[in-house]
C-alpha cells in the first residue's frame, strides 16, 4: 500500500526523515570499516624504521666510513679523510670496523721526532702517545674489549717487533689496563691453540712477555 508523503502528519514526516538520516550514517560507517580492512594492518617494520631512524642513519654513515678505511687509494691520496673516518668510527664505537682498523695500525700521523714504536714520544710541546701518532689505536681502544680477538690475530700474522704487532700489543694493554690478566689470557688461549714450534706461536709467546712487562 503506497502512502503519500504529503498526507502524513508532521510527526510522521519527522520520523521518516530521521530514519533516512540514520540509514545514511550507518552506510557511511560500514564504508569506513571496509576501507580500513582493505588497507591491511599496520606494518611493524615501518614503525621500527620510524623509531630507529637515527640508528639506521648512523649505520649507513658507519658503513660509508668503513668503506673509506678499506680504500687503499684514500690512504695515499687523502689521508686527512682517512683520519677523520678513523676518529668518527672510534667515537661511534662501531664494532664492525674492528678488522679494517687493525689493518691500519701502521697508519701514522707524522709530527715530531720518531722513536721506538709503542712508547710515548716527546717533542717540543709535550708527549706524543702511540694513540696520537697511530689513530687506529685510539679508535680500537674506544671500541674496547670486542676488538681483542682481532688484535690477537694481528700479533699472530705480523712479525714480532713490527709496527702493527707492537701497536696491537699496546692496544691490548690499554684495553685491559683495569684487569691486565684479560689481555694475557687472550694471548695465552691463542698460543695454546697454535701448533708447537710454529711461527705464530712464537709471536704470541713474545707478545705475552711484552704484555707482562
């Protein structure tokens, strides 16, 4: 039965209009829910990236600095850039830079007169320490204990008395200065795993003697 809208009382007109508005609101709400579901849940990786944005940026910077350390041409053509990279990685305590830093234990900042490697040097304006002359030492000391295993490897593969070997010993001494037995123990363990009479075993034995002095 068809009802003519014009014949309805004002109360019925208001009721019909209200029901129409309610239906419109319900439909709009359903559309919002469907659209939200179609977008899927929030990606936790995006949230992590937003929360860790600074860390990600720092890691990218550190990776670029490590690339500089591994670039042999930069050492010759732009030593100042290499020096800056070493300093920054030490400040960041970037453990992943340990191996390339150990390969730069003989990279030297020249100033004043040279004497024996691994001891303080004195010039007109005061003492120059190994970590000042060889910046990789300072960076490795800043990174700390996580570098010990790589430093032991340097001692194993380099000739005793070489700049890299002596600087590795010096670095181990500085890292373990609060507990000297830590450095000796690292070298001793490596020595015990080395073959009797082998060259690297003798190098480790020499390093233990120097570290114990």
